[in-house]
C-alpha cells in the first residue's frame, strides 16, 4: 500500500490500520528482544557466566518494572537525583525550617497567615543569636 492509497482511506479505516500496525510493531519488538536475550544468555554461558553475573542491573530494573517502577527515572545510573527546591519562606523562630513556596503549605505558614500576618514577612531569614 503506497501513500496515495493511504491518503484516500476513510478515517475509520485509517484507525483500524493504525491499530494493526501498532500491534504488529509490538509483537516484532517483543520477538526481537526475546531473541537478543537468548543470544546474550548464550554468549554469557560460553564464558561460564550467567546473565545476572554479566549485567546485575538487569535483575534490579526487572524487579522495579514488575513493581510498576514508576517515578524511578532519576534513580537510574548516571542520572542526578532530583534536587530539593531552596527555601523562600523561613520559619519566624526556627531558621532551619523553611518552605520553597511550592506544594502544600506547612502548618506554621498557615498559622502565620491565620494570625493575619503577611506571608511576605517570612521571606527574610530570621537573625540567629
């Protein structure tokens, strides 16, 4: 089927074709991955090793995938961990406590605002004695 034939297809037929192509690509990808895995295991066995011994990170990433390892992208080797945002607002009496201004407000900020005080006053770090 060439591009002129595809361009003439009704939308519903294009959607069906798209779904068939996606299924076929997924099947081929899985087949190619399985074939590569067999080759890797065979190469490792020729050297008297298991695949786990050659590539131990595979076991860990496979376990994460089974758990639904969502949110672990930055924990992969070579990637920096996500940095915590710097404080913008500081606790009025405890300078080691602060809030970045993102996410849920800490209770001490809510208490400050409920007392009728301006949050902008918390932007300056309190002096330590």
